[in-house]
C-alpha cells in the first residue's frame, strides 16, 4: 500500500506541476480562471481512477492505456486484500461481496482513497503559489478559507482537503466544468468579435458577420459594400460555428442530466454491487432529491448560469453583451449575438454617435426577368456534423447515390442540376428519393447587367426569386 501511495502521489505532483506551469500563462489572458478549482478537478479525476469510477477512456490508444492501468490497480488491490485477510480475519467479512468476493475490490479502493486522499491533495498542491486560494470561503474545518497553496492553515490543518469534488458524481463535475469553459470562451470570443466588427470606440466601425460595411450596405436593394470588414468575417465565422457545436453538446448534456437523476447515478459498467459506487453516488443523488434541489434539469441549469464567469456581462468599450442563461431556449443562449448578425435590411443611419437600423419597405419583393436567372443546385453539408463523410452521409446513402438532386438551370447554367434531376433527384431542394430532406439546395442567381462590373451584379437567393420575401438567405 505504501508503494501505491508513493506512485499516486508522484502522479499527482506531476499533474499539479503541469497545471501550475500552464496556468501561469493561461491566467494572463484568462483572469477569471481559478487555479485551486482546476487542481481540485484533477484531484477528483485521480480519485475516480484509483477507485475504478472513471468514465472517460478517450481514443483507442488512450483506452488501451486506461485498461492496462485498471488491470494493474486490480492486481495491486488484490495483493492488499490478501495481506489484510491473512492478518485480520474480520477483514474478509468486511470486504466480501454478495458473491463472497469482489473481483474489482471497489469497497477496498473506496476505503484506501478515504484514508489517503489528504496525502494526494498535498502532492497535487505542492507547486501551488502561496497566494492561491480555494473559491469556497468556508472550505476549512474552522469555517475559514484556505490560507495559500490551496491548503488550510496550521501545522495539522494541512491534512484537511478543502474540496469534496471527489465525492461529486463525475458527470456533474464535467457538466459544471463544461459550463464554466463555455462562458469563459464565449466572453473572450465576443470581445474579439466586438473589436474586429465595431472597433475600439463607439461609431468607429459597423461591420456584419459576413464581412460587409453596414454604414453603406443596403441588403434590401442588393447594395453590398465590403471596405475594411474582412477581419469581422474572420472572427465571426469560426465563432458562429463554435456556438453551433456548443449548442449540440449542451443539448446532449441536458438530456443526460435527466437520465442521471432518474436512475440515481448507477453505472451499467460495473454490475449490481459496483454500480452503487459503495453508495456515494446514489447517496449524493438521494440527498439532492430529499432537499428537492436540482431534481429538475432547469434548476441545475439555473445554478450553472450563476457561475461567476457566466453571470458577468462581457464588455468592450461602452457595449455589453448579455450574460449566459442556460435556462432560456438554446436558440437564445447560443445565438450569434447582434455583433455577428447581417447588416440591417434597409441600411443604417447615425444617431447620437451610434449606428441604428433604418426603418422602411425597401426590397421586400424582387421581380427579375426570367431570362437572366440561372438555377444552381448546391450540395449543402448537414449542420452539426463533423468530418466530410458525416456531413454528406445522407446524400451518399440515398437510393441511387445521387437522389438528392436539384433542378437544372436555364440558359445552360444548371448542367449539374439537370444530370441529377434526370436520375430521379429531389427537384428544387425538397425531399430526396428516399423520403428524407434533400441536401441539394437550389439557388436562383440573377445577373444585373445595368450595374457596373464588380458592383454586386450577381444576386442569388436560396429558393426562387418569385417567392422572395425579406429575410430569405441571399448572397
């Protein structure tokens, strides 16, 4: 057991050193991050591994390493168990399972962690700065806060571990950490977008997320002016994609929370006895239900929204963005924000040093000579999917391999569309041959010969110009 403690403490010390080194650089650009909290999370992860409660196995290579580690831990605790029962007969009765033996030694591992967690905490905080304090102001036994290096005050008080993260179900810790990271990253990405799209001072710039100067652009009249707005597009484009991906992750987490609460944290991976995690996870969820706190997912989401990082409003200059509220509709929480929206439909006007949208009836309908319109079928990736295959899987798996088609264009512009339509495609981006939603979206493009070359001569809309109304997607 001493050899095991030495190995675990050495691993914890190395982990703490690594975190402290990277944190020093990270803190310079992320002052809202907290070292002791980061260490506490890693401390809890180590505890999960020691007790055989870790849910994360990573990629194939990482999974193999974790399986080898778990195999070694079983062997080590098997030796500890054998030594115990040889010296103390009552130990055999104390640690016996329903089947007279627990092959994974979960109960023994829980007890080992309980007895040695204070030493592991000392090891992981060994390199913590003397001014590092845990965020809970009453973390120590005397009702006081930590006194530097994330530890409690006094010669013997450093045996106290100021965190109980290691007894919080792993899934809840991950959800909380995910929320904090989302709020922190959103804040910094918003600040970057604000600087690139609005400038350092109010009224300096007014650029749209797709790279147009909103001071001169009038979308309703297809008058688009770029000027010095490329940086705004480069900032907003990845930001919007990131928000879309974060929304998908959030919806998965939200759904899983309800399942976790319902089944009380039991894990299928362990079997009847082991799924109870020696009672800690089920006790944790039972206490939540008994106190009637956070039983409903909206209550837990409200708690996440009150995280300091989430409730603070990102600010650049005199402009503030709304704080994060996970209890609202996902479309609101994960929206692209006003900064990355397209330019106002009818243009803008200056008022008190700021630019505001003009009100009007410009360009609500468009009627063009059909002769100058070309239909172009566009193969569109499925939103929220990663990798080229997943993005176009529906299209590739259609009955004919090309059954999601669009309609060929006039004036020779839709050759691809004609070919697809001939094979039984989905017309103008409607349904595919297999009954699903087509990934071929038909666009109509009109060439305005009355404008000088280079002045937005080409105007395209998804769908058809004869059914065009304000707000439809155009390029």
